[in-house]
């Protein structure tokens, strides 16, 4: 269903014809997250010296958290040092963990409600 132009899958450093390394992987995470959130391929545009999503996020999404992920990973830039890359990713991981930790009960009840909607296995 549908096609995506190859240039839409290129990270920012590839588009700028710079050397790239781990930033390509971060961009891939954004592409996957965008597809799951929006149901469409990710398109970005340059605003000043940064790149951002073309499509706006829904106001009921956890927009500060998702903006952090997309802004950080899309604009990662050419990082060749594994320790620097790990530090960036660790910061994102901690932000998501803190958000989930604060909503543990709510998430559990939502998952249980979804489980109730699934057809029961016939034995």
C-alpha cells in the first residue's frame, strides 16, 4: 500500500551529503515511531537550522515527550563517538521511563481494558 520516495528515508546528514554514522539509526527510530503514531510515512522540513516534522501532533498526545524524541533523533547530526551517542540515547530513555513510571496505574488499566476487547481463545 503506497510508496515512499527514497529521499524521505534519508537522515538529515545524508541529505546534506555529510558523513553519517549512528544518526541514520536514530532517524530510523523516528520513521518507525512516526508510522505508528500517524499511520503515514514521515516527512520533514527545515525550519531555520533545524529539521522538524511536517505533520503536527495531536494535542492529546504527550507532545513534549514525542517532540523531544523527534527533535533529538532527526537533528542528531554526525556523531562518530559511541559514548556521545549512548549519552544522547540514555537521556531519551530516561525521559520516556519517567513518563511511564508516573502513569503506571493508568497504563495497566488501559491495557486490561484492551485485553477485555480481544476475542477469547476457544478451548
